[in-house]
C-alpha cells in the first residue's frame, strides 16, 4: 500500500462520497453482478443481535420502496437466528456465514457480528462477489493488518465496502471541504472531538438466556474466531463488548463516530504518532470507561479525542485553524443545530449549515444501495475506514502498553516506541 495523496482522497470518494465512479471497480465484475435499476437488491445479515435488528428494520422499510429486501440471515446463536428470520419476513437461515455468502439471492451483506469477526467475514464476502455494509469498527483493534487486507481485497474484486459510522451520513461535508480548500479558516492545526454519556449500557448488553450453553444452538468456537481460546461464559458471549478479546472500548465503539467526519473533511491520511490513555474507573469490565486519544499528523493537525461514560454533559467538536474555527454539537443521534464556520477576518461572515442527515443510519444504507448500482464509492468507504482504524488501534495499543504508538509510513504498519 503506497501513501495516498489528498487529491486522491477526493478523487476516490473519501470526501464524503462526492467523487465520480470508483477507479477500483472492475467493469467486467460490475456487468456480471449489478442488478437493473428497478430490481430489489437482496440483503443477507451476518450477525443478528441488537444492532443488526436496526439494520433489518431499515432494509424492511426499503422493501416497501422497492429498493432492497432481506433474503438471508446468519448467526451462531439459534434463538436469535430464528427471531431474525421472523423479523425479516422469513429470510433463509444459515448458521455459517460461508453458506450465506454462497446464496445467489444475496447481493449485499450486512455484517454486524462482534468486532473480531468483521474483518474475516468482510473479506469472505468481497471474495464471494458481494458488496458489504460492515458495522464499525472495520476490524478489532488488534487486527490492523487485516484492515489493510480488506482494502486490498476490495480493490481486487471491485466490490464496495460501506462502514456503518452513521455520523458520515450528512450531506454538508463536501461543502465544508470546499470551504477549507478555499482557506476560510486558514490552515487546520488543532481538533477536539468527544463522546460523553452516563452508563455503560452500550457494552453491558442484554443476556438473552442466562442458562445458554455451547451446543447445537450456540456455536462457541465460531464466536471466538481467531480470539484466544478460553472457556465459555455467558457474559463473554452475550456481553462481548466488555472484553478486550472481542472489543476495544470507547475508542472503537464511540470515538470512531466523532472522529470519522473530522478525518473526512480534513482529508487526513495515516497519523505519525498516537498517545492513548484513560482507564476503568467506574464500571466492572475489562475495557476502559474513560478514554483519551492524541493523534498527531504530519504538518498538522493534532487531534484530541476525549470520552467518559460517567458524565453525559456533551462538548462541541472544534476544528481550529490559523484564521478561524469550525464547530458543531456532536450529540447522539445527530441532534443539534449544525455546523458553524467562524472566520476571523473582519470581512468574513459566520456561516451556519444545518444538519442534513448526520447520524441517520437509513441514509447511510440508501447511499450504499445507490453506490451498488452506480459503482461510486460510498460516503464511509474502505479507504477512509482503514485510515480511521489506524489511530484508534494505535491508541488502544498505546493505552495497553503505556507506550507511544508510531506509524511507519514506508511499511504502512504500526510499531511501539
């Protein structure tokens, strides 16, 4: 993987999907697999837990519009699998994702399994000729090399990947990019973004059945994937977000939402160095409940990300430039007045851009379905997602090892100082 220039980011759709058709999509592949403009796309769901149920509802709504329909579901836990089939009007059930990917009725795959499985399942889906909606994060925090492999596979197969960071659904980002190019705030040098809430309910997921055990209806080995082989516990299976083996805590669960739009509008590449800190100060769990990240980029900016699960008072996202600032209230669900651009020059007026879809998962899905037919790159495409994943993985490694994480631009790899 060579270093990608800022111009290439815009040209390949990194600037919120505003570019023309992707250069990586192979015409022969498109001609073979793309459906007609009036045909519904078949969607298969790998992982059918809480987040997947939200995606199932969205695709069910698209069925009424003639855009897409659920056709298959897959899960390692039989009761959840059967519920998903019922919720999707009788979608075909599979207990292994390879079988779902072999289903010719599946055009697009929604991957909402635990983080550790995102990468392998996305690569398998791309190689099977499917376009992919992959829940954030792109991969588990320890799998950055696998994230790069997803990008390589996407290029090789000509298949698209949309990562489910719904804060990228807003339509304002191309206009903000244009204004930054025009110098409205000068050179961006410092960024603050955050995610605050009270409670770890997002990680402490519901235990569907406290008496559930591995067997015909619960495939523990499939759940583990390449994670360390440990004995089954009901908490590890149902509440996997609390454990380092399967999740990364606030960095990859929450800060990915607030950081990705920053990455997009500033057209960033890989960072030079990242510091990660925080700790588990309130809740009984492995992953942190307080998280801080400092990511330094060559020639700027320095990006500071902060998080607490002990206090819900929000803080604005602020991009500080040499000649002005850009700020917005990054509230959950996209609530807030919008993006405010404040130039310092006396002859420049403040500009307010009301939100146009920020936080709307349905809009992110609609973007992908349109891209499946046009072969343009989606708003949160694979090239962007890999470069977003890098500083988040680096922050977790830094936190866990109490070291500075450095990025080797030549080898495109992470090393610890």
